[in-house]
């Protein structure tokens, strides 16, 4: 899931997926090997609506009574609640 600075049109989704797959392969020879061998597929790019990460931080601050410097941005979705929240905030292509 990516939160772009600007809205990405649906027509560019395939291009973005291709670029991400190329960059991952360039960054990790293991990744490139698994994809080339058919053991791993290419990533699926899902764009979030803008400001979703900020919204998630504000909700957490409110629910948990935390200050902003006590929170970290979610990088791996580990709970059903996180998955449901972020999947509900994707661009409606």
C-alpha cells in the first residue's frame, strides 16, 4: 500500500506496478531470483487515499491518549483492525 503525494490515475497503475517490481528486483537479488523462478509473484500496488497515515495517527492518539511523538507509522499491518482500516481507505478504482 502506498500513499502518493498526488492522486495516481487508474491508467498508471500497471506502470507503477512494473516500476516497483523492477526496483525491488534491483534492490534484492533474492527477490529477483524468486520471481524469475516463479516462486513469488510481482507485488500488487494498492494506492491509499491521501492523508490516510495522518488520519490513522490521529485516531490512535485519540483512542490511546498518546502524544504524537509516541507513535510510529504502521509499516506492517499486524492486526485485523489495521488491515480493515487501511483497506477501507484505498483509491476506489
